[in-house]
C-alpha cells in the first residue's frame, strides 16, 4: 500500500514547500503531550528491576506473582503489587491511582491503557490506612 | 583388580547416591524445607506458601456461643473491610443462625461461614477454575478469573458465598474485593500466610469472653483443635453430603 502511494505522488498534487512542512512539524510537536510526570518513589533507593525492564514487563511480573500469591499463598515476594504501592504511593495523595499525577495513572493515562487493578486492590499502602484510622 | 571387585565398587557408589534404602533425595529436601520453614502448625513462613501437610479448620462450640452476640461477625466485617451490611444482598462471610429444637425448646446460636470442604462443590461447578482449594485446605475465589456467574453460590449447601453487586471503595490492602465477583470466608488467609495462628472471628470470640471458636491445624495431632476433635463429640454440617468440611460444630 505504502509503495503504491509513493509511486502515485509525482503525478498527484504538487509537493508542498519545505517551510510549510517545517511549520506542520512544529505544530505537531507543540500539540503532542509531554512525557508524563513520574513521581519519585517515596522510599527505597532502587526498584526491584531496572527501569527499562519495569516499564516493559511490570504487568508480566505482576501477573506471574498474583497466581503464586492467590493459589500458592506465597506473599511478600519480589514482584508484589503491595510492594509497588508501598514505595510509589504519592506523598501528596498517599495513593498510586487517585490523582492524575499519581504514579500508575500518570503513565497509564499517557499510554491510554486502562488498568482495572484498583477496582479491587487498595491504592494505598497499609501504613497510610493505619494512619488514617488513627 | 578383578571384574568382580570393579562391579562391587560401582554398586557401592550407586548406593551412596541413593543415600540409604528407601530414602530418596526428594525426601531429604522436603525434610529440610519443613525444618527451616518452621512448617506444620506454625504456618508457612513468609514466601513459603501454603503447606500441603496442613489442613486448617475451625471447631465451634455452640454451647458457648452466646445468642445475640455478633462479635465474630463484626470482627470479620472489620478485618476484611466488608462494612456493616444493610441490604439483603450485601456480602456476609459469617451468618449467625439461631436454631431451636421443637421438642425440647433448646436454643442455640451457630455462626455459619464457608465450611472449607475437602470436596468442595463450589470448586466442582466453577466454569473458569476461579473457585479453588489451596494446598492447606482453604477454599478461595481467585477474583482474577471469577466471571461472577454465581454457580458456586447455588452449589454451596451452606449459603456461604456472597456476590458483590456494587462498586467498592477503600478496600483493605490485604483483602482485595470488587464488583462482579463471588466471595466468602477466607479463614483469614492473609493472617495465616503471615504466620499468625488466629482468625479474626476466633480472636474476637475469645476477647468477648466466649471462646467458642477454635482455629487450628486438623492434621497436626498435637494441636489444640485436633485434641478437642479427638476427645469431644463434634459434627460437620450436612455430613450426609460427604463434603468433609473443615469446620466442625460441638454441641449441636
């Protein structure tokens, strides 16, 4: 398809001048949303995996871990959702998914990927809830 | 060296690998697991997972359960973030059932929760495998694969399961729950996995001064619950169904 379009071009509309293309590029770059703000984790120096691995594979780690936890009763392992929430809950909202700037929502909104973890799971670490209760 | 001596040495070497007659490496590994996992009645250490040697259960003494007392129900609601049920469709993991014998007029109050059957009908009927029994005998719902069809609710002879009809908020971090899933008593599985040996209901019942609920490992002959079950007559509800529930009742 693409090669056909390329072949048709010389006979079609006259090529737009270079400055117009540059202007169009500028317009696009100003309308594209900037990279999402990612809050730094509250505690801990480094994540359980390096950043690139976590960006690409966190959902696979979580899915694997959840079966081990629910069916096997293995808790507190390396890739637990509670572990994520413990470190990444926002200092301001105390949650990973309450405000649009909170850790999980920030990226997921940018990538337009709906996440339903928090339909069931708490978005706050246990210590924050204990603080609220007191 | 003669041929016979070489063969003899080979056999001796093989015997060394097999350790001793009847003992295989796998058994040694399991024994080591049990030793450092503080397995058995102590519950699985963090990260070890459900222990297949354990069968968790409850023994409920109906002669000590007080009529009108809802300590266990309230503790369960608080522990698992169920809130106070107001509508008939709200989730209830423990129901207090008041019974009265017609001839004698004897009354008893019986808390009924998931009976954690050895042969759970809810697991048999589940079309997605969401309803399952853990290695240590606890019957649970994996909400990740529950589609909310509610077959398990119909299959359960104890009416132990509830369906969540409305979106939920502020769940407990240890007890994720959500709309569209079936749920029931988990024997406080999050506590057991932490190594605790008391469910919220048993704890509250003792705190209220009744001590009617005893939690423990039915497979460990040295545990309090095993001793009581051995010494005192107790019954399983609907024993005729041969489901072998892990919850037993005394004085019914």
